[in-house]
C-alpha cells in the first residue's frame, strides 16, 4: 500500500519489506537527530492494522498470545507473540486496548496470515477480527514529542514513543501539522541503537523468544497455556537458547554496510573461518556511526572481536550467554 506521504519533498521510497513508505526525505542524519530530540514523526502506514472487538476479546487473546491479556487496562500498551507448537516466533503484535477494541499493528506482509489464524481460533468466543489496514494507518511520534494526537485517535504509548492509529484519509493533513517527517532509515537506526528486535529481521524460522531478549517484554512467564509454552518454559527453567542477539559497532572506514544475512565470524579466524551467526540489521547512526544487530551462537565469547563479512565488528552483549 503506497503512502501519500511519498509525495512530500525529498521523499525516497523504501524497498523490500518496507516498500510503500519513505526510506528518507533527503537528509538521513538530520531526520535521526530530530527523532532523537523528540521532533517530527515517522510514517509507518505500510504496517498491518488488526482490530479485535467483542466482550471476550481480552480473555480470548490471553489464550492465544504469549502476553498476559486478561486484565489489560484500557490505554496500556503491550507487546505479544504468536508461537508455533515448537516455540518458534510466527507473529509479533504491538497492542493497545481502548476499552472497546484491541488494536494491533504488525509487520508488513504478515496481516493476512495472522487474520486467517485468528479467525480459525474464534470457536464460540464473542469476538470479531477485522483487518483495518485499508482505512487505518500507523504513524509514530518519538519519545519526548510534545505534539498532540488528533482528537479521537487511538494512541499506543511506550518508552520509545507513541504509535497513533490514524484514519488513513488524514495522513496528509497530519503531516502538514506534525512535521518534519522522518523516514524509515532514521527510525530503524534508533531501533537498532535501542537493541529492539524486529520480526523478519532479527528472527528466522527457528527463532525462539529467549534468543532475542523478549522474555518479560513480549512473553509473560506466569500465565496459562498457549501454543509453544512448553518450549518457553523448558528453555527458561532447564537450559539456554542456542543463539543470542548482539549489538555490533562496525568499522567506520567501510563504504558499504553488511546486508541482512551477512556471515559473522571470529576476527581471528578470518573470512574463511567457521560462520558463527549472521547480521540481522545494519544501519548508519548519526552519533555511533555504522552499527548492527546480529544473531550469533550462544558460546561465542562475549569479548571476542568479530567480522561481519569483511567488516571488523566489536560486540556488546544484548542477551546474556
């Protein structure tokens, strides 16, 4: 779905999974600095929007999600996952209940499969699931923003900023009154700096929540059964995850950033050494320079110098080994 904000001056369209919104508006670092200072907004209108209504919406979602949903207060933001039977992450939902409806935004390209799964699990519960992506768009106000949300708009407030569920028809008017706009590259740079994983970037088909630090934030350990709970409990109580998320400071002299999937190896072993992981997201940060997140084997020494492809990388621990 192509955003009308791609018509703003300087807009350069994002590619791949984030196609449909702007990667930047002509000045990546200025846009990053604005967001870091609490100014402007980010167009996230390419994300899917799901609405769940009905008297049983919270208790029903409690049965399906990794998060404790039964007593979720109206207006409180939360994150949740849907896992496979083997505990692998299939969906990530970013939720808020407004007292009548649970609103969730999800990764681009995942909403149809998610809605189909939710519809298949309704049974006798008093719930209705609706894909609202056609008429509702997500926009992000950064942490520290003093901008007011339009009246009547559902707001999901977190430590990283506010996500607004805005009528899609109001996007251009919102941009005119809440600028300057910042692109996805600026938003992603701050996400990587904050070590926040993203479905499809920091995850693959076998990722479990422990590997990317989602226990406690998106996975509640004291709730009833849900699909994949056995794996979560077993790893939490008896073992360690096979991989762990790390933060990388990349060699700033390199012209190109390592792409998603670039092999990570011990620097001492060189480019022909055994692959120990892969880069998940690499970005250019306005203060830190080139940085990245990566998934590596749990037993990689936390102080070992690494290389991402051919690029030297110093690691910081995100998930403890």
